[in-house]
């Protein structure tokens, strides 16, 4: 796993979203670059839904008997990250 590649992909998606909204992106992204990324199958929108994450969490619980997914869960890093974000959102709601 290459964290810098993931960061770069996030920046490209953010730049693309800015362009789509008629805004100037923070990172340079040309039409040629957009087309090249699309040619290799780059996804501009990640389609992981709440339901998919819940199914991933159910599978984790089935295997380990709990839902305490570590934020840096190596088997499924995005599940660990999602759980961390869900905990933070929950805590923010609880604090009012």
C-alpha cells in the first residue's frame, strides 16, 4: 500500500470536483490528464456506500466478535478509516 499514491488520488479527485463546479482547483489538472486517468479506469467518485461499509463491518464482527475496528486496520484500511470517522461524528453529535 502506498499512502502517497492515495493522497495524490484524493488531490486529483478534489481538483476534478472543483473543475466540475466551475472553481479553480488547488492542484493542476488538465483536460489531457483527466482523459488519461479515465483511459486507465480512474474513478472520480468513490462509490462505497453506507450500506457497503455496514456489510464490511458485519463481516469484521463475524470474524472477531466485536466492532472495534482499529483506525489503521491493515486488512481493510478504508473500513478502519470509515469507522474512525463514524466514531468522531457520533462523538460530535453527543457533545451537541
